[in-house]
C-alpha cells in the first residue's frame, strides 16, 4: 500500500488503523483492503445524499466488482462525494476504483476470504436498506426481536471475526493460536458481534434521529423501556467483548495480541462509560479518548499486557 493508502486508512478509522498498523505484515494487506472495502460500502449505505435506489445499485455493484474486474463501472462512482460531509469519506469514495485494484492484487486465497466477508457485510447493509427504507424520525422502526439483532450484528461484524481467524490461520498455520480454528472462529464471531453491539448502544440517539432503532423494543418512543433495553444489551455486549479478550490471549505473538485485543480494550472502556451514562450523555456522545488507544498499545507492547 502506498502513502495515500495509509493516509486513507488513518482518515476513515479512528482506532482500527492502529490495530492494522500493529498487525504482522503477513496479514496486514488483506485485512486493510477488506477494511477499506467495508468502509466504502458502509459510507454508501449510510450516505444521506443518495437515493435508496442508487445506494442499492452501488452496493450490488461493489459486490459484482469483487467477482471480476470487468464488472467495475468507473462512472457509477463518479460524483459520489456529495453523499457524505466527512472529508476522509469523500477521499475514500474518490479512490473507490483504487480500492478495487488493491483487492485484485491480493493472492487468490486472500481475495476469496475478502470477497466472502464483504458479501456477508453487504448482505447486512442491503437488509438495512430494505428494513428502514421509508422510516421517519418521528416514528422510528425497531428490530422485531433479539434474533434479528443477533443476525444483523453477525452480518456486519461477527463475520469479520470469522474472517480475521481464517486469515490468521492461512498466514501462520497452527502457530496463529493455541486454540483450534473452530473454537477460535466461534470466539471471533462473538467478538465481532459484541463490537457491533457497542456501536449500536453508543449510537442509539443518532440512529433514532433518522428513524432506526436496532434494539428490539415494543415502542422506541418509550424512553424508560429504551434505557432498560440499553442496560440489558450492554451486559450482553460485555460478555461478547470478553470473548474477544479470550480470543486475543490465545494468539501466538505480541503483535497479534495487541492488534486483535485493542478493539476489546476500547470497547470495554466504552461500555464502562455507557453503564454510567444517562440519556443526555448518550445524546452528547460517549467517546473513548484517543490517548487511551495509544496507552493501550503501549501497555500491550511494553508491559506484556495483550489488552491494554
């Protein structure tokens, strides 16, 4: 990856860039390309300056572009910068074709793993578009039950934990972890789903403001019921992120432990803040300071702690 690619990664990720930077070189390229493509599809899915039909078409085009280079359509991605106000995301959209080129330079086995995880992620984003196609902020729509939330979390993040595991065993074989691949895949799936739950819990007011409620409650307008559900799902998120701590502890090198465990450290700190938060705190925004991220990395490398 060239200097612009590194700056692009840094710009679109507040903390995961640090994990990718810590990751051993053998895994870094495929993991970074997968992250850029996932952020590209996420930016399109969440963009406020594009119609529902255009988002649907572009997500399908991204998926097609991972199957063969001939499916790419440079014109389709032209002029997309207006769908987001964030300069880093605008830069990502402007370099969409370059992201596809990076993907097609990966070795075939890694292309296959990246393609598979992106297809699952995009399936979750397409489901989101269909589910919330005509929502209004005045009448938010909630997911129907816990199974729907679990399914969503797996599609957009739990599958990433599975991908990370497959990529690690591909690159390092049995030296990747002291655990067998099936057990580690299960931990990784829970870990990724837990990280997505943390995002949902943190972003609850912002999602409600655009008519989306990922927590399965009967009435999203019932603040008391909403906060009760928030507390219940916070406890489940803690259990799943704990699986991420276990996951990282099994890995064979300090770089792997730091790269894989850093999101868990940040998530646990976020959950600690969320447990103390009231509705006004959630509206104001709960955010872990960047200094905490760097301290966690330093502890991981220099104090022998894999979690920060």
